[in-house]
């Protein structure tokens, strides 16, 4: 049975045509394989990740490699309009949850 890990990562590379890439966990330096289908909010045929983009992820070790189970893109936008949402997210973070509201669903890490 594989252990599920949570971490913050930086996109090392992502092939938009093929829909997969590698994210490096900033704490463990693990290289984590990511497929476009596990990116939160990916309601398009191919979700996009950019090199050096910061993400939150849940991943596990399977078939001799780390594989992402869920990826949330961190929004570094500091809009004043999002102040109420930031307060709600801080409450969730204190409980150990990180929430992503997608167009199609709600995911938690």
C-alpha cells in the first residue's frame, strides 16, 4: 500500500501537447509525474501548467515513481476583492485543508 503525501511543488516542465510533465516537491525534492487530468479545474481537453509555476499537490508512490493524484495551481494574485475568500481559506488551512473551487466541482487537499 502506498502512502499519500502532500506538498508544495514547482513545475519543472510540462508538455502541453502530450498533457503531462514533472513537478518537484520543494521540501523533499521528489520528482512527481503529473497528468493533465489531475489538475484542479481542468475542464478543458488539456490543462495547462507553466514552467516554474507554484502548485499544491497530493501524490503517492506507485509503479516505481511518484505520481500526482491531485494538483491545485497556487494563485499569487493579491486582489482586494478576494479578501473574504482569503479569510475563509485561512480557516480551512488551520484545519489542515486546502480548498479549490473549480467550475465543475470542489476539491480539498
